[in-house]
C-alpha cells in the first residue's frame, strides 16, 4: 500500500468515536519484484502511523512465527514440484502433510519466535476525544 496515510485518514473519517478497526499487512523477508517492493511495515511503524492517524489502544500482533515461515516456504517448494506433474503430488503429499502439521503444532504449543513472521494484524480504536 503506497498511500497508507490516505487509507488511515479514510478509516478515521468513516468510523465513529470508539469505533474499532482491524487490518493486516504482510511481512515476509523475501523481496517481491512484481509490481514493486519499496518498504515493509514493522510493528513499531504500524503502531506509530496508526496512533498519528487518531487511533488509540493500538495492538499489533504477529501472524505466525519463524517455524510457520519456514514451513510456508517449504510448502512453496512442494507446490512447485507438485505442479510440474500430477503424479508428483503423490511424492510430495507426505511432506505437505508433515509441514502443515508442524505449522499448526508450532502455533498450538507456542514454539518459535514471532520476530520472523508472515505478517502483522493491527487492532485499534478511534479516539473518543478527537
């Protein structure tokens, strides 16, 4: 999103005081060439720009962790292999199952670091005294 300030200004305009907002942003380390990749929103930046737009009670939560990111990237490799030939899915199906189970287990038991995640979810409330 290039015009994040415009997006947040419109959210501020349409929400009544005390109204709640939720949005998500991606945060994978890979460089995305298409169409363009100029910056990433860190948790600190998300909190700052949301508060500057007139929101309070800002909560930024990581989506996933480093284990989820690793499994997600490995699933991408399985997808490429499986897409090459319909019978290749038979070969990669056990790996896909193991990766999906590993992803969900890491989230269920809380293992892994949220410093490397798939993205962030932002929850906030428009200030009543604006």
